[in-house]
């Protein structure tokens, strides 16, 4: 087993040329929110729990903003905190894929 049960990466890339990117969808704030919520829930940052990280470009800009959960390799898009909460509560806590947000 890996150190973390699940690892979620939020693309927070900002493209210098102004083209579509996750950063223009408030991705850093959503990543920060997910990190805060997982800490509040007591599931963050220790062995057997969840890790929330930023990532550079994940190359799915047209579907952005995007996040990916490993080890399952499930890709998500989201609009705001309600969607991020659903990913945390369903997938990170219980291992259930959120079909409506999956890309």
C-alpha cells in the first residue's frame, strides 16, 4: 500500500499567453479549500489518509478546471465549493466516484 490512501491533484496552472487554463477558474482557491476541508475532517496529511496537492498543467485545459484522484486515476471537473465537497465526501472519504463530475 502507498503512504496515502488517496492523493488528489488540482491543476493550478496559469498560461502566460492567456489561453484556457485552470487558474482562470479559481483553481488555487479550490485546492486551498480542499486542503482545509480534509484537515477539518481529520483525513489529511498522514499515513493512510488523503493528500491534497497543486499540480502544474495536467493537459486537459478544455475540460477545466480539473483535478485527478489517485490511485484510481479518476478525473474530475468542478465549479465551486459544493462540487469539491462532493468529491471529498464521496470519493476521498468513501471511495465512491462522483459520476456527474467525472471527465
